[in-house]
């Protein structure tokens, strides 16, 4: 992380800050470090309101950017800012793009992502459809994004995990373990991280899951994605808020039709009536987004071993589940020193990748 990250985090601890005020600071001060060390008069020139300036000056005295950043490091939480190359390209395009994101796991640049959202209260039909579509899309090389809520969100994430494929969860709270909501989703959060995915939030550690955070969170779910798929949503469902953001962000909206007698299908059925694309299978979504070749593209990336030793190594590695060299040596029954040399050569050839700490994955 750059030194700028600690100042982004420090400003983000001031609740009055938001995407537009961050943007004003970026434009006027050039760096967040300059902004942090600025005076009230300079904040006024940058375009901040008097009441916000007063809060910043008052709260700044109580915050040590270095100590607050150390808290993130201790919890293995990373930051990406809107000025970083790795910041998701699609998300950067939206009007209220978060100035920074906190994440645990791995963020991949410019991946094909589709969001799946829906009701917390789902029917047997809803579970069946969500499982099928999440599985089909994931198998096609698509990253599934959702909000890790109970119900449809959780089903979508779990289907990806069953396939050992990547999935991304965006939260309306901090991403430290104690802040994750609902608390019984802490286990799935860890599984997402270990599976090569990520949990993401714009909120600092220790932020509780306040009601107003979830509509704001939904704009990130849609903003990250090429399109969103709504599966079972009542007329007042939060999934419809995500659909509204998706339309505003010029994203495609898909919906699964449901029974006209089901309350949980009213929202999805109405979306179709208003022009959302009907989705009955993954191909309906892939074709509309011109991603029909996603599966074929995934196949063409298959790594070809040059010898038996490389083949054995590749058999025991995956693209999204890092394996430590000691464990790899154990499963392949290879000498660690010889294995280390082979892995170095394979990394040079672009076949494997050391993601840190001598943990390896197949290069994607």
C-alpha cells in the first residue's frame, strides 16, 4: 500500500466525508497527505461546507493516521483507492464511486462480474433457480457478486464456493470479523476469502450494519457488475434498489419470472414488465452481454505442462485456492528444494504465480 492509503483511511473515519467531498479534496490538494495537513481556510477554498470543516478540524485532532492504519494491517485488511490502477474500472465510472474500498482476499482487475440479488425470504423454486443460475454462470468463468445477506445472496455465494470458483461479497458494515452482518455469515466470509474471492466494503473497521448503509452498498454491487440478476424480490425488496442503481449506471437488468400468486415474485415480475430481460438460463444473460465465449475463453487458458513434474504440480494447484509450498511438497511427494526450483521456472513461464508467503496458484 502507498503512504496515501493511511490518509484516505483517516479521512474515511470522519462520517461527514463521502465520495463527492473526497473528490473535492483530491482535485484541490493533489494528495490526501496534503489535505490531511491543511487548514480550515484551505478546506473552504477546496469547496467544503463550514459545518463539515468544523467536524474535520475537530475529529482530526483525535486521529493518528499511522495508528489507524496499523489496525488495518493487524486485521489483514487492505485498501484500494479510486486513483489506484487495481480499482475496478466499471465502478470508477459511476457518479458516486467510493473514494476507497476496504477488502480482504483478492481484487482482480477488469473481471467479468454479474451480481445476483434477491429476497431474504425465498421459496423452494427461488432456491432451485438461484442454485442453477449461479452454478451455470460461475462455470462459464463469470465472477458472481452479491451482498452476503441471508437468502438468495447467500445461496449464490455458496454455489460458487461448492465449485471452488471465485465470488465477491459487498457488505454494508466493516469487514473485520466482529462487524460482519449477519454474524452467522462470518464463516462464509472466511470461505470466500480462502477460495480466492473477496469481501469488500467502503466502511471502516468497526462500522456496524446500520440500515442506511445497505442502499449505499447496493450501488457498489451494481457498479462492479456488467449486469444484475434479480431472483425473487417482493415489491419493497432491497434487490429492487440494486436494480434501480443498475439502470442509473447503465447496467443490464435481468429477472427470473415467478408465480403470479407469490408475493416474493412481485418485484421480479414487475421488472420484466418494465423492460428487464427475462432470464431462464445462464445463456440468456451471457448472450445479452456478449459473453457467450466466456467458457471457451476459460478453456483456452488451460496451462500445458512441459514434463511429468510440471503436470504433477499443476494437478495439485488451482487458479483460485492458494497452496503453500510445504503442502504442495507433501501432496506431490517432491523434495521442497527441487519443488522450489521448479516453481520458479514455472513462474517465469507464466504457468504459476506466487501470491506471497510461498503460496502458489495456477496463473489465470
